[in-house]
C-alpha cells in the first residue's frame, strides 16, 4: 500500500512504517486483529461525529510482546533494525509526520536532526533495569 512500508526479518513482520503521505478513505486499520496494538488512520470529513463510547473488556488480554509506536512530530531520525540476537537487518529514515509501529526484534534510534518524537508503548513499565536487553554492537 502506498505510504506504508513493512519491515521483515525472514518471514516475521518486525515493523510497519506509516509515511505522512499514506492515503486512506474513511478509516483503515493496518494491523491484524490479533496484534497487541491496533493501528489505524482516520481520514474524515469536517463535521463527522463519532458516537461517544466506552471500550468493554470481556476477557483478560495476554500481551506476549512489548510493541511501541514512534511519531516524528518534528525532525529526522534513523531506525536500525536487528534480530533478537543482534544481527543487522536494515535501516530506515523517518521524517516529520512519519510514524512507525515497532512489533518485534530489536531496534536502535539515531536522531539525525533536532527532533521531537512522540512515543507510545504498553505498560506498566517495569523499570529501566528490567525493561530492555541491550544488544552488543
């Protein structure tokens, strides 16, 4: 799909990049229903109102991986992707208004310009000593 890039390690999807020019009509979700983050984009007309609602939880949800979303509000960053064992996969550059869903594997981020990045990930946060496994470079 134009404006969406999938990053793979072998057959495993490890990230989805959403460029600022991604085209949608109405609302489009880009993740499977089984994914722990549901990521979509709304392209809606002025005046549309979505009905107020509450999300019900009928069952306990089990999250098997920590995923995160980065939205580049300003600037330019480079994300380098790695396997879980630290083998280099590829790198991608994201600019202002680009975003990425990091699904699996490892990653590093380099700030290429002064940047402002909005980040969302699952919690609760276990503290810096328990949250990450650092890969050897």
